[in-house]
C-alpha cells in the first residue's frame, strides 16, 4: 500500500528532524540510518514479522545513548499493528516508564503509530476481501457464460437432431404408404393397356382408384401431422406483433425466414417483447416500426419508435441479458435513445442455414 510506504518514510524524516534539533550527533545518525535501512528493505521486500525485532533491538541498544531512540520505537509499533500483532505493540508502550524524557507528547506519538498501523491492517484485510469477492464474482460470471454457451450449443444440436428425425419420419411415411400405393397404381395402369377382357380392365381401374384414394388419405394425414400445434418461427413473431395494441405497429420482413434456426427465434422474440415493453412503459410513442431481415449470412432485427420522452435512460437488466445472449450467439445488440427508442440486433447464421 502506498499509504504504508509513505508513512514509514515520513517517520524516518521526523527522526532526522529530531537528530538536527539534538545537535547532529554521529551515534544518533547511525541509529537513524539503521532504521532507515529496515524501512527501505520493507519498501522493497515483504519482510517476515520477526524482522520487527531488529528495529526494537536497535532502539533498545541506543536507549542509553540518545533520546531519539525512544521516538524510533514508533516504527516497530506501527509494523506490529500493521501485521495484526497489535497486542505486542502494547508491550512497547512499557518503554514510556523507563525513559527519562517520557511525556504526553511521546505517548500520543506512540498512539498515532499504533492507530495508523491498525487502520492500515484493517484496510488491507478489507482490500483483500474485496479482491477475493471480485475474483469469485468474475469466476462465477465466466462459469455462467460457459454454461450459457453450452446450453445454446446443446439447443442447436437438439434442434438439428429433431429436424433430422422429422425428415426421417416423413420420408418413411411417404415411402411405406404413399410410395407403395402410387407404385401399385402405376403398375395397374401399365397392365390395363394390355388387358382385353372388359371385366378385368374394370377391376384394374378400380384398383387404381382405391390406391389413389388411399394415397390421398395418407398424404393428408402426413401433412396434418407436420402442422405444428403451436405457433413457431415467424408465425409466433407476427402473433406477438398482432397482440400488442398499445401503439400502431408497422412490420416488415424480408428474406428466407426458414433459414433462421429455432434458438435464434427465441432470442428474436425476447428482443421484440423487451422492446415493446419498454415502448409501452417508458415512451410516449404513437408508432413502432419493426424490420426483420434474413440474408444468407445474418438475421437483422430493427425496432424503432417515434417517441420523444424517455424516462429510463439506463440499460435495464433485461436488455443487458439480451446483449449477453447476443454475444454468446456471435452477434450484437445495440440500443439508442437519441431519437426515440431504437434497438438493432444482428446475429450471424450458420453456413448450412
């Protein structure tokens, strides 16, 4: 700590001042020089606690020679208190009973050394505590980001796996039922060209009719099973827009929306809901423009209003969470309140779509 280093050298300066007032004796100068060497060593290195005993021994050796040695005890008093050994500092106060120049000034001089040492010790412990808490919070944030990335990657893999399973189911349904009946109908029509008996020809035509009817039924059932029971993708996006009645909304979309995967649709819908909520709560807007674009490489969402009043100029936790999710998806989300509320989000798309 810079404060501790400055205090040590300040006390050394006080000792030099007392040395000048005493008459600049050589013995006193040597004692001050030895204490200054210990101060310099502590400034450069982290000395062990037992090294404070060297300061005490230097001062005790010079007790019979110069009264400055009593003032020099303030350095070990400070060091012991700074290292958390404040109870040893009280033992050095006993030197007040053996010095012929004991005074209230010397007592308060010792006390200020003890006070600043204890204050520095408490401040250092709190600093270390705050650093530890900051490191733990930083590690927790990194771990949370890693978990989010893992969840998003798992979501992408699950979506891709579900898509493959659905493709396989549809192909199996078409092959096992529709393909079989259509192939049988085609063979019956080919045989019809060579049949001369009218009765057999009618039977073949009836067979073709039955197979085509079954094929129609299977095709209708397959298409019905493919129809989702809940809105997804751009349909869900448009449904959110339609249900928002507070202001007029002008919605534009362009590009192939089928290229946008399910996990990105979840982020887009969250951005739309958060933006519309902010417009309803914090803006006097009468119109909102929404532009959704899907290209071969990116999907871009722009939401802006014509509001002039913004009572909430700070980025809330909802928008901060969406920005973190955007970064985890490899994109970005920016918000501007210079001319109404404006939200722009860009997410890159996989090459395979």
